[in-house]
C-alpha cells in the first residue's frame, strides 16, 4: 500500500510495536490501520462514526465498527488493547476528558493527536482579524466545523497533569515535519501525545 | 489449485436432496430422524477445502439462492450477492445453500411424510429452533465432507442461523456475515408473528393442520399472514414513494371494500402469490423457531459469553430504514462481540427499502461483504 499517511498518523505508525493490539478510535477509512497491519503486523480494530468511511475500511479487509467515541467505548473491556489511538478526533467529542479516560482504560497506552489551536497563525487571526481562524489545518468556518472543543498544547498538558496521567512521548509537527518542543504551544500546528495512566 | 473431482459425485450440484440418518437431537429434547435436506451447491471445493461458504436463507426463502426457482421461475433470491463476479462467486468459492428443516421445499417439515405412518407430519412434527436448523446444516456438511466453513452468511432469519453457527460450532466457522438481523426476537417481532399464525389457524381450512389430504389448504389465512408480514419488510417512506394514496385501475373511490388503493392491490397480490409456493404449517413452525430465538438466553443471559469460544471474524450490517430488525439490534451484537474480544466489523447502510433492503440493489453491501470475505485472506 503506497498511500501517503497524514504526518501525525505516519508518526504513530512508526512508533507502535510490531504485532501490537491496537484500537483506532475515529479511524476514518482505515488508512492508519491498513498501514500498521501491512508494515508492523498490528492487530488493529477501528471505531468510526461515518458509515461510508466504515464501508470503505471494511471493504479493505479491516475490522471496523460504526459507532461514537462519546458513547461506545464503554463496551470495550479494560486493558484489552496495547494502544488506543485517537487521532484528530479529540476536539470533535462532547467530553474529550472522558474519552481520554476511556482510552486509558481500554489501552495500556493511548496516542492522542490534535490540531493546536494556539498556533501563532490562529492567534494572529483572532488578535488582528478578530475572527475565528480558518487555516490550512482548521479549514472550516465556526458554524460548520466538527471541532466543538478547541484545545491547545498547554491546555492538554494541563489536563494531563490534573488527571495524573503520564506522558510517555510527545511529538510536535509543523506541516509534515517534526518541530522542537520549545514553544510548541506557539509553533506547533499538530501535537501527538503518548499517554499512560 | 487442484479440485476434488465432483462432476461424477451426485452429492454436488443443483437441486440435490440428502436423507441423513440422524437422529438429530432437537432443542426441545425430541429427536428427528431420518432428516431430509434439500440443497444446492455451486462451484468446486478446493483441495484443502478452504473455500466453503454456507448461505442461510430467511423465513420464506429456500435453497435456490443463485438458480432459478422451480415454482416461480424467478432468478435466485440472492443473485445480487451470489454468482459469477459477485462477492460470493462460484468461480472462487464452493457455495452451499440448504432449505431449513421445518420448511417445505424438500427438507423435513410438517408437510413431509412421516416414514412410520406414511402421512404428512402436520402438527405432529416437533417444534424447532434456529439452533436445530443449524445442527441440521452441520449434518449436511458432514455428509458433504466439509469440516470448516470459510464463511457463513445470512440475512434476516438467515442472519440468525449465521450468528448461531459459531456459538454451536466455534471451531467450524472462520467468518460470519450477519445482515439485517438480531441476536434475539423482540416482543414486537413475536407479536407480528402471532398475528400471522392466528390468521392461519383461524382459517376453517386449517383444521388443526391436517389439511393435506383434502386439497383445501388454509390459503386465505396464509395470505393474510403474508400480507401483515410483508408490511414489516418495507418502510413507510418506501410505501409512500411506491404507492402513496394512488387508486388502483380506477378514477374514483368506489365506496366499497374492493382494493381501491394500489397498496391494497399490491398486498393482496403478495399474499396470493405466496400461498402458491408455501405451506401454512411450515409458516407456523418457522415463525415459532424465530420467536424462540435468543442467543443470550442459551448462554446464561450473556450474549458475550456465546462468542468467547470462537476465533471467527464477524461482519454485521444493518439498514437505517429497517424497523423489523433495527440498527440497535445489530449494535447489541457488536457490543457483545467487542466485550468478548472477537474481531468484529459493523456498518449501518442507508436504503429506502426497509428490511427488504438486504435482498435489493445495494452496491455498498456488496462492497462490504466482498472486502470482508477477502480480508480473511490478507
């Protein structure tokens, strides 16, 4: 499969252990699952809200269930996966904190990736334009975006600290390149965290 | 790949029938034997017998899944899914479809003859369950020399059999496709069936089920049963689109009780054409089997427990306008499969056709089933 993965997904695909059991929450059409299956013999399962995405994923031979991260994670047993993955879905859930709690219950570790709302472009847009940012990474307008809980790198770190979770890894992306941890809250377009309870 | 030479083996091909000694021990405790099973096979079993797919039919279905029906002349009931170039393809798969026991298309049922008395069993035939139908299919597979199923596939009552397979024979099933179905019959499902049964039993020609000798079957009752059931297979939107309030072959209401409306005429036609091909007692027995169906009940009330012994992969599909076996029923199964750690896929597809959607044109269904079946070979 020569499909180009989104940078945060490529990073996750590189990081998961060979042969791990993985639950991809909000797996879309299964691009990450297929990549992990083909390159690392990962036993991947998916959960996805959109029916046509599910059909596409099942159509490529993946085990994907149509369902909602906010309501359906409760049906997965404790510690039934090595990793639970939530890529660019956190900000679309009704209760992001509870969803991450569920990920850490189901998976021994959890990858969480999200667009950083505090990136300087967004800040400029608000500060000078006085308008909610519409950027390459946040292309939708305020009224039709699926993102209902905008979050920044520092917000997320604060949540991690408050809940007493452990950060096993963190990566920051600018375009498709990794960027420094310094001032990530200002310069990172994307953040990927690997958490443990 | 080398194939088992089957051309001269009369166990394989169209319009087959096997008499299996049994006896089959039924859920009720009764025994059935010998067991007649009418079936068809398509394609060839490969050398390692790894390409076998069992198709399970619905309440009023039969073994003619991909060949013309001998009574109606219509093409096989699942020709959209099973056939050359389809997801289930005789060029690649060895496909088996058998008539469920209790039915009337050649398998043992109330209309078949009691070998002891030489008369039809009628209501003396033992009451069956979905599990009994599956056990009979397993007997047939033994007879055909099939140990393991690459896949078992069914919609509606066929889905109930498909889902039951890995619970009874966890090591004989590699994958399981359950379409527009459920893990248990709901109160509403049972209620509709009871209406149908009462219509049949209220027909004076039914006579306690012993109507075979005098040539007067309870056709009016069976037709009404079919009409009531047929409504549950459709959707309100589908009925409105197809018929609306349009009148049938007339310009004005007659102020009588003729079939003024197109929808009445359509239902009457459905009822009348059904009685030509179906036995009323079989309708009683099969609806009863469906009502008794509750997989969790057979596993101490836990649906998840039913699937812990199997390593089969599962694919569930529901349709958004199906109110007979709505999406919520499939979700119950999916949650149980997740809890048991089984490999499960599930998708709700969109269709205007209600429950019947699984038999109708739906390219996404074909794509999902094809991908799922091929996924097992990845």
